C-alpha cells in the first residue's frame, strides 16, 4: 500500500487500519481515505481519539457528525469488486505516522501517531476545526496523555 512497514505498527494500530479498510469496502468506497480512519477511531471502544479531541477542547459529537457526513458524500460503487485502494491522502497520513514514530523515539507506530498525522490532512483539519480541534491542540493533548511514555511493545 505504501512505503511504511506494518510490522512496525502496534496491534491496536494495525486493527484500526484494517477496520478502516473494511469500513471503506462495506460502504462501497473504492478508496480508503483519512475519513475512514477518523470514523473508525471515533467509534473505537477505547475512545482514545474522543479523549484527545475532548482534551483539545473539541466537541466530539460534532466531530463525529462531520466525519460521518463527509463519508456519506463519497462516491459509492455497488457491488464492490475488490478491496479499496489507498488514497494519496491516507498514504501521506500513514507515512506521517511512521515519521512521528521515529521522531518521538518509539519502536512502534501507535494510534496517537495516526491521530497526529491525520491532523495534517486538509479535509480532516477542516472538519475537526469546525468542532473546535486544531492540530496544535491535538498534539498538546497527545503529549499530556502520553506523559513522556515511549511505545516499545506491540
């Protein structure tokens, strides 16, 4: 899919990516995008992204509604004949997450790397800023939640 190494993903991160691809496929979308990733993260039972958004001052319900609305506007192919392809935007997000793994000194790409990298996507930025989240506030919330801990296990 891209130049990243999924072996460097935590188990949770790999599951989120797989679930995002599955969401794209189930929705009849021919491309897997950052919107799918955001939707999966906002529905996740761990509520990690919701916690980050809440700590960044965002309205998590408004964020979810905005992401769901944008997903509903994507073109649909029925029946789906193959697995959705990765959009250039999701490749940029996944590579950005890998860059963060390295710069933050972690051994594995974790969900917070994905969330931080996703905030650089223009569509995600626009949608989440409407709910009160900014790239800076999200990164600050991630740092507070991490408390300096490193990701050294899957």
